[in-house]
C-alpha cells in the first residue's frame, strides 16, 4: 500500500485508497513489526505533500490512527502550505490528539491484550502447580506406604479431619 500511496503515476483515487488502507490497517492493531509501522507512518507523512486533497486528508487520518508524534512537524508544515480549510482543521485536531498521546481506544485495546496475556500466564502456572502437587502427592503416598511418617499439609479444599471438628 505504501508503494501505491507514494507513486504519483498512479491515479488519484488509487493513492487515496492506499492511504485509506493504511488507516484501516492502523485500526486493526494487527501490525506487530515496528519496522512496518514506521514505513506506514513515513509514507503517510510523504503523502501530506500529495496535490490531491483527499489523499492528504486520508494521510492525516492515517497519522492520527497510527498515533506517532513524529508526524507533528510534517502536519504543521502541511497546515502552513495548504489552502484546504478542512485539511487544516483535521491536521490541527490530529496534532492535538498526537500531543495528548494514545487515545482511549488504543489504551483499552492494549489493556485487553495485557489482561489476556496475564490470564494465559496464570493458566500455565496453575497447570505447573497442579503437576507439582500431583508429584508431591504420589511421593508422599509412596513414603506412607513404605512405613514412612510423611505427613502432608491439608489442602484448603479438603474437608476438615476428625481432629479439627471439636475446635
């Protein structure tokens, strides 16, 4: 998409749609490579100089979605050079958002990802704990069977023993 966006030999509509495609890609949050993200942001910054206003506006929207504050100087240059009032207003709003940092939707998405990661780690730790408890139980059972005095700590889930009922 970046190649189509930057190729001025392509039709204006194709460049505008390439910029829009980068907006959609940013909204999916499925780009895990910082390198790809940087290439997309750099292409959108370069597209701010496109002669067609729709390409410029889509590029501004893309920069807003990617949330990279490195785009602020380019947006300010674009605002000074363009007569398109809608583009200037959109660039100004984008700059404000970039200065504030990530918007709430991105933060929520990141928190959800972090929560799911913690849940998965918790599942793995529980499985390891259960495996260790099973090994300890079988080792203690073998020690008791051989006449050893191996006492095990009561599980918090186990019913109380006869000795504890009078207390």
